[in-house]
């Protein structure tokens, strides 16, 4: 619907939000849920794994959405946290109710930029390593 809706500059973050509903059986319900926590697609499976496989080790790039750790939301268009949002090359602070204000240029040293680059670098390294392993295994066969 991005092409059909006109968002004011202060509402631009709303353009990228997606609601998430998680049904959790009573026996697995977390004791605390922050309904204002930021998250990305990679956090959904991590949250499900943590609930269902709580005693097992698993590899994950995301964070448990039910944890009390700070989190960020990342996609190709926006990086956001409780501190503010980066859209393009501009940083915005939260005004309230998902609205943004106080546009400023983004410094490459900004914590959100560092977290985003770190996450992408780790994912890229992992995928490259797994691809190389897979190719070696297929050559042996």
C-alpha cells in the first residue's frame, strides 16, 4: 500500500510497520511483554525457538522479542530503535505515537548504523561460509 497512501514526514515510520500477533500457550507465556519493542523478520523465529526450544542450543541472528534487552528494527529502508530512526541518510527522534521529528544528518558512527552494519556483516560471513562448505561437500560426491 506504500504507493497508495500519502504519509506526512512525521508519520514516515508508520509506512514500514507491520503488526505481529503471537499466540503463546499459557504454559509458555513469558512473564513480561513490551508491546513497544522494535523487531525485524529475523527476530520472529528467534522468539519462537526461544519459547519452544528453551533448553536447546540454536543458531540465530535475531533477538527474542520477549526478552528485556534493547532491540532494533532493520530493513532495506529504515533502522529504528527506542532512540530514534534512520530513514535514508537522515536521523529522526521520536515525537510520540510513532511520529518523527528533528531531522539530522547521520554520522557513520551512530550506534544504529553500527548495529545494522554488524548484523549484515555477520549474516554475510555466515552465509558465505555455509555456501563454501556446501560447495566443497558437493565436489567430493
